[in-house]
């Protein structure tokens, strides 16, 4: 019998799960409810959804799995409407990055025996179904927060489904999950947004800071482009943990401010070295949250067609390029063209070919 999966809401994460599911289990039956008619139409047109719904109804009784993928406040509303349509053996889950709130609603509705909280540790600064991709889940941790009442059979079944989507299941207590994600996800978003606002407020009328913002600033603040609605709701539902960690962060900034005022060079070196070593340990971990990138920088002449010549040269030699672009700000970069590859061996081949053709290469 074909697997039947329902989605209440179909944004970036829900859409990416649905697309990964369609790829992993092609004969699955996917039922989608969303308030956005364009999203429903696109999901149907792309062959992701078998059935689209503009209202929650008894169609969801068919579901073996039911994903709550709307924003937090809408999830609560949808859950109340869905409660009467959830089969006894259905696995109910969500995709939110805060778990305490949804677990309390599940408990109040008497659905604890069905619920396994879910949080795919994947995402993008872009949002909406139109930006969803099946590969978004590949090699990403997918945290599961089952209730005490849910059976081990259901947990194991869900773990197998998560693995089939290319993700890595990790089971945590929901309270531990909320503290951990406050540290590695929620606080960084608050910091990134604060830094962007600081630069905007400090910039001159002719926008010099914005114009020369280097790669480092753009890298650390990229996540500030994420959905304001989503992050407003995350801050409102994981407030206690975010405040606790924000207080610790403010304290840490005060300490380093004191070292700067004292011009304590030894302490400043230790501060940066400790961060560097720990950050690089993330990259070296095979399943770590920050994946190693494979890139080189190349010096090219500033004239029309130079970038195309490099791309064509590599393509002619069957070397796949993941990303390529001009480095406009050279503050922390050598070379005017940055090329990123999918795997390490491609770098060696590319460097050899480019050097043979007279290009100067700068290794990262």
C-alpha cells in the first residue's frame, strides 16, 4: 500500500520535505493544505501534490504521516482543526525550531501518543515553497523530539523515513532541543540582525559602509535576510532560552571590551585562537553543521569574457563548478575570481589546468 503523507502548510521546509519525499518514495500519495492558492497550484503542477486542499477536511484521515509546516501561530490553529482527523496509527510531526510550545498544545489535545516533534536543521535565507529544494535536507541533522507516550515502533519508523530523505535523525528531549537551538540558531539570528541594524544606523548618508561591506560581513549577516515573521515568532516562543544565552553573550562581549581597553594583546590572541580552533573543528567533523568548502581564487583580467573563458575551460575538461563569482572587495581575499567546487579532487584538476593556461591561483 502506498504511503500517504499530509502537509498542513507548504513553505520552504515543508516544500523541501515534500519534494524529497516525492523523490525517495515516488508512489507516495501527498495531500497538501495551504492558504496560498499559488503555492497549491505550483505543488500540483510540479507533480509534488496528488491532492490540494484550500480547507482542512476529512481527507487527512488517510494519512500515515502528517506534517505541520505552517508558521507557529497557524500551526496551533491547524492542529485544532486536524485533531478529529488523525488516525490512531498516524505519526504526527512538525518542522518548527521551537519545541516546548508545540509539545504543550499536543498534550492539551490528547495527541501525545501520535506526536514526534521534528526540526530539520536545514534552511535558507530565502523562504516560501518557490524556494524549496529536495536537496535542502541532504546530510542535514533532523532532530526528533518524541513524547514519552509515543511508541518505539513509531520513532523507528519515522527515523527510517528521515533517512530515506537523505537527512540524519537525532533524538533529543524537547527542552534540551530548545536550549541547543537557541545557542546555535536563534541567538545567531538576533546577533546578525543587530549587526546589520548597527551598520545601517552608523553608515554615512552616501552609504560607504554598505558599498564596501566585505565578504566577512556578508557571511556573518547572511541569515539576517530570513523571514522577519518566522523569527519574530521564534523569539516569542523560545524567549527564556534566548534571553539566558543573550545575557551570557553580552557578558562575553563586556569581557573582550575590557581586554581591548587594556590593550591586552595576549588575551586578544587567545580569544581569537580559541574561536578559530573550535570553529575549524566543526568543518573537519564529517557530519558537522558547517561543511568544508572546496574553493580557489584566480586572478583574471578585468575585461569582457574573462569569467566565461575560465568557466568554459573547466567545463571543456569536465570539471563541475558549484559556484563562481567576482570578488568585488579584496579585503580578505586574494584573486579576483572565486570558484567553488563540489569535491576536493576537482580543485587539484582545476588548479593544474588553469596554471597550464597561465592563470595565477590562490589556494584557500
